[in-house]
């Protein structure tokens, strides 16, 4: 692992550091020699993870308990905890979602999502970018979602927030291209986080989801490998191919409708309460993709059988033609002998 501390600075700040991708980013920073500022709501769990990184990699850590749906308090807590530190990295992994039609979701829930996915993100991104630009040294990896590319009917606010993170970070990355600050946005498909694993279905569909999903470590490996080389990445080859296919072969309306139909179907049929279950829109999307894949596999099998039958029919036809020719030849021979 590259010496991130030497390149960027002593401390890295990760919002959403408790588990999953946020925890994997902390691991990458620790491997690269950086001390950790771990931000989240579950203080005890963060301290346990921080101790683990300290014992394994010898890095220091700070824990900041913050509810990002309350931007004033959260930002004040993070900015106070990081004041005077030699800062070199920040990442915004945290997110909040709520399923349902736009008008059926309470204004309070909309505002909470905006606070987490937009306002707290904006304030922290702006704050730490000011520090990095002034010292001409630092790095940023923000996390978006496939729903930020497609939009997310029945989870509209979340998709809009992820689109905001995606486009703002891409633009800032370009602005920083010829400086000492590396900025990247990482767009995720489904990821095998502890929360996701608890809610994946059992049986063949669940097995298919696991095959399609990336681990948090795989996401972190790709994100840090491409940091400083690309503005915007989509993690995982399958996710890249999926986005390329939709952009190349479908209209925007088709893409949006595809997502909407599948999320609505999932809400009605896959769980009684996706919000209570804690399934994210991206996780729900990949479950539906897995179902699509099973259907496609079945269709392929049927088409294969059809092809076999067609081939057999062709073979029978060829045999019949050969028999007819042989019969004609026999008749000619019999006529000659007569």
C-alpha cells in the first residue's frame, strides 16, 4: 500500500466509518500510515474499530459521534475535532434513504435526507477542500450510487442526493486536476455490507445477489487504486457494463422507467417494509437485477432447447432429403436392371 501519510498528510476523516465501505476506507488509510478521524452515530462500535486499527497498524484515531441529519451540530463536532490536525484526506460515505412516492413521504423525512445527503455533505466537502487547496495537498473520495445515474423513482430524494454528490465531486475533481489535491467520486452498485447481508433473501436469488455484489474491500481497493488518475469511477465490471449498455442502447425515459418499475415491484413483493428492513435502493436494485438474470438464464435455456430442436429438425430434413435422393437412385437402378 502506498504511503498515504507521506503523500497527503497525517490524518484522514471518514463520515460513515462504522462499517461497510466506510470501515474499508479507514483500513486503507491505516495501511497507508494515516491516523483516523472516524465519524458516525455508534460511538462504542467506532471505538472498537479504532482500537483494532491502532493495534494492527499503529495509527492513532479520534471518534466523533455525529448525526448528519442535524448539519449544524454535526459539522461543528467534526470541525472542532479536526482543528489543528495535519489533514490530508476526507471521504463522505454516509447516506439516508426512505422508500415511497415523493408526495407520500413526509416533508420532515425529505428534509432529513437532504440534510444528510446534501447539506452536511456540502458543508464538510467545502470545509476540507478549503484546507487542502490552501496547502496544495490532500485527497477526497466521495461515494455516490447507481441511483444517482439513473434517478430513483419511489426513492426519489435519495437518488437526487446521490446525483448531487456525483456531479459536484466530478466538477471539483476536474478543477483540482493540475494541483496537489486528488479528488474522486466512487459510484457503487450493491455491496456486501453487514446490513445488506442481513437482508438479502435466502435461496437461489440471495446466492445470485452475493455473486453479483462487491465486498467493501473490493470497492476500497478500486477506489484507492484510481485515486489521482480518474475523476469518476463506477466500481465493478458488471456495473460499468450495465451503465454503458443503458447509455448506448436506451433512452433516459427507458432507464428511469426500468428503475421505477423494479423498485415498485420490489416494494410490493419482496418485503413488507423495506425501510424497516434497512434495504437501500441500490441493494433493492441489485436484488431485482438478480431476478432479471435468473429469468434471462431461463430464457437462454429455453432458447438453447429451441435451437437444439431446430437443429434436430434440420437434421431430420437433411435425412429425409438424403432418403428421397437414395430412393430416386434405387428406382433408376431398378429401371436399368429391368
